[in-house]
């Protein structure tokens, strides 16, 4: 559990760095999609 949180936060940090090159709307969409993927992954992981 802890490892996945570290990985997802590292992904979010790298997206924040990438945000300097793209506009805020694109960043918001990427971040939102990333959160959905992480959420769905955790739900499917818990169900196993």
C-alpha cells in the first residue's frame, strides 16, 4: 500500500514539473485521468 502511494506521488510530482511546459487546463486533465487510473487500480487490487 505504502509503495503504491510513493509511486503515485512521484508520478504527480513529475507531472507538476511537466506543467511548466504545458498550460493549466492540460495539466488538470492529465492529473484527473491519473487520479482515476490510480483509483481504479487500487479498487481492482483490493477486490483480488
